[in-house]
C-alpha cells in the first residue's frame, strides 16, 4: 500500500514539475519576444 501511495505522489510531483517547467519556458519565450519587439521599435 505504502509503495503505491509513494509511486502516486511521485507521478503527481513529476506532472506538476513538468507543467511548471513548461509554463516557465513559455514565460521566458514570451518575455524574450516582447524584449525583441521593444528593442526593434526603439531602433
């Protein structure tokens, strides 16, 4: 029983981390795109 619970918790943690990582990458890409646009507008 305990092993199954730990396995479930690990799977959920992995899913959460993957999701957070995806959001982080998207955020960085959006910031970079925004920065590029602002820089080009200034030129």
